C-alpha cells in the first residue's frame, strides 16, 4: 500500500515523463518576454499611489463577500470607471478573470442551452463552460462556416451563446467580431467576448476589440457581455464583467464565483482605479506595442499578430522546452506553452511584447532564435499535423462497432475535424461487409480511406491472412496508420480494428496488444442484452491490465436497465446506450449521437 506522499510522487513522475510538470516562476528583472504587464502599469506611480490611498482609507482586507458586507464605495468607483472607459452601461468587479468567466457563463446558461466555443478558447472559459451543464459545441479556430452550421443545427435550444476572445491568448489571433455579431443576430444567439488580451491594447483609448469593431459596424443588439481582466494590460488583478444593468443585477444575484468569495481587496481595487485612469492616456505606448509585435512577426515570417502576443510555433513540447532553456542561457526569458494548455504537437514559445522594449532587443531575440535553427519551417512535419486516434474496440465480432463508430463520428464532428479508418478488413469479397462503405453511408462527406489490408475470408485477421498465404506485418500497419493520422491534420481519427478485442492480428500479436502498443484513446462497444455482463467485464479487465482505460462504454441493442446499471457501477467510464435504430440512416444515427452525451465525453480529445 503506497503512502499518500508516494501516490502523489508517482503522479508527479508521470507528469514529468509527459513533460507536463510545472513550477512557479517570478517575473524576470530584465528581458521579460512573457508577463502580461504590457505597459508596466504594475509599477506606475499613479497606480501605486491609488493603491496606497485605498489601503489607508479601507484597510488591508475587504472583510467579506460583496453581498455580505464586503462592498465599498471604492468597488463602485472602479466599476463606474471601467464602464465609462469601455463604453458599457454597467460593470461588475470580480476577484479574477477565471472567476468572471466561470460566473458569467454559469449565470447565463445551463441545461438545455448550447455554448459555441472556439477550439482555442482560454482554459478559464472552457472550465466555465464545463461547469454550466449546457451542451458545448467546439468549432475549429476562427471557422465561421463551422460556427454557422452549428448554429443552424441548434435552433431547438433554449439559449445559444457564442463565446470568443478579443485576441486569443494562445494564438494572438482575433475573430471577425463584425461577422460574429451578424451571426448572433441572424441565429438569435448571444455573444460573449473575453477581452483579456485586447482591452488596453486595441481600439480607441484602448477600449478593446469590441470598441474597434463598433467603429467598423459591429451590431451590438446581441452582445450580452464583455469580460475585461485587470491582471493583463492594467497590471493589477481582478476582472470586470460589462453589460446592461439587468446583466449586472443577474450576475450579483446568480454568479456563484461572485457571491461565494471575498470581495477584491481595497489595494487591488484602488490600483485598478488608477490603472483605468492611466491606460486611457497611453495611445503612444499602444502604437509602440503594435509596432513591436508586427516587427517581431515580420522578422520571423509569422502572420501579423492582432495584439501584443506573438506565438512562435515549435511543435513538440521537448523542443519547446529545449529552446526555452537555450534562450534563457542567453538572458532571454521566454515561456513555452505546452499541452494540455495547447493541443498535442502545437507547443509554442509565446512571446508577449511590452511597450518599453526596444527594436534592438527584438532584433536580438530574432537573432537568438535564428542561431538556434528556428525557422517557420523547422517544425517536424509529424508534429504540425498532429491528430489523435480513437480506437473503437468490441467485446465480440458483430456487436455494432461500425454503427457505434458512425455515432462517435457524428459526435466528434460537433467538436472539430474527424475521420475514419479500418486498417484490416476481413470478408472483403462481400461489398456489404465493407465497414468503410457503411461509414460512408452513415456519415456523408467524411474523410475515409480504403483499408490497408483487405482479406477475402470472413475470419479473424491472422486466419484470413493465412488463408491467402501471408502474415500481417504489424510495423508496416503502424506506418500506414501514422500516415492516416498525418492526413487527418489535428483532428480525431476513429480506428476500427477487425473483430473483438483479443482477436489475433498475427499468430503472435493480439489486437489488444497492438492497441496497447499504440496506447491510444479508446471506446468499448458491447451488446446490451443477455451475456454482456461476462463478456464486457472480461474485456474491461483485459483493457485495464494493458493500462487502457475506455472513454466510454457503448451498449448496442434493446436497452437493458439492469445490465446498464451493473456495468456503470464497474466500468469507471460513462455508459451510453445505442438502441437499434429503425431505419438506420445518417439522420437517425446523428440524432442519437447528438443527444447521447458523447460530444461532452469526447471533448477532451480536442484539448
Ligand atoms: C483569455 C483569458 N481569460 C481569462 C483569464 C483569467 O484571468 P485571471 O488571470 O485574472 O484569472 C486569462 C488569464 O490567464 C486569459 O488569458
């Protein structure tokens, strides 16, 4: 029996092996290319004076939640200043941006609603969305066509909320807010913008991306709220939720992360007042910041950034860490952003420009990167086109893996890119037994490929191969699979092996061992009725001993409440029932998939 410390150490060791262990770090004295204090307002004399005056007048702590005696005229002053600066009717101050995101989302939507999330949204919005119980539809980054399709398909929902960022924190890109506002109006959806990285940087007087979009004709009819954090360009902490007075009242009544937490301290609130006053005067510095960011991107041959963030794509997390350490050795402090913050294979060095930097310093950074052999094309190919496999394994042959795969693909489509492959097809002489054709029928317009190996005998792969005098070459099959994954470009590839989990692929290699070798995500498909308890529990045991943990168990056939309950108690994953669909069409399987809870279960595959 391991002690608590040993268990924690074990977990840490695993994170370390996956390059995901983190440490806290302080801001460097010199060569800071990563903190969010873009204009140095955290050290601004006026901001500090306002914080000190607040301390003197109100003391060190705010003593309680705003709803229980923690309120003060200072909080109201900060809110009025923020609303005035950002040209919003009202503002409500939260202790942090994370809390503002979680609070607003939780107060606005819930069960029966749909939230549309761009794939690159910041973790605070993703976490907030997860907490709401609304259905989440994740669309590819900045893909307005995908968003429009998703909006069209969700007209039955009670509320539809489009969530975006003014400048995306990880990519430095910006959405087309004019078009987003039009879509929101057209599809009767609400628009929420997190301006963490755009407020203070874009728009007149730093009023943010929305301020700029309004000048270009954005429609404010369906804008429900904006979130402006105090810990970024303002150099302090906290966050304002901006919107109508009804929105403010609703937030302070319903937002749990506002109600059940101590009010922001007087020092922070006073500093925020000072920073809001100062930031509006910084037009020159804003121009400087934009010029710096564009100069850096141009020198590195990267797309023009929307704000102060320039992500330098690296690919693997090992290489991103390695480059970071080598730059640090030269006195250049940068930070690598790695999974799970960004998708696998998309690690990057995230450069945050500051107005006080000089062109010479930027050129030194460029030179250092070039000396370390970084070029926009230096990203290993297999990393840029990273995608994940989702294996669909069965307790037996003919349990319904292909229909379940079709359902999974419809669910995956709501989240991002996906495709299907069947590496080995047995019984290939009968076109009716081609699972790939069945998938093409049930999931139209999907990226599929012909199987790598087609064997005429309807038997297990090792036997069907022997019948034509060959043996399956597993390394060759793996290369073929890697090639399919590359073609998939940053999506999820559903892989359906032939037969049940333990079926031999070769006389030496079972399908279960092949699966464990590749250690991919997987879903287990089983029958719903009599006999399933034994088959399914044995299969689960075989998976677990190979360190394979299914994302879901899909029970195909007439729903059987007691089997479902028994398996749910033992499966350690969600159990989903797939009844026999009559008729089995693309529409019927899609309708099942969208109401099955699978999109929420599969969402982590895209993060
Ligand atoms: C886009 C975005 N939203 C919200 C937050 C959370 O803000 P805070 O640090 O104040 O909790 C951040 C900060 O990391 C962010 O980048």
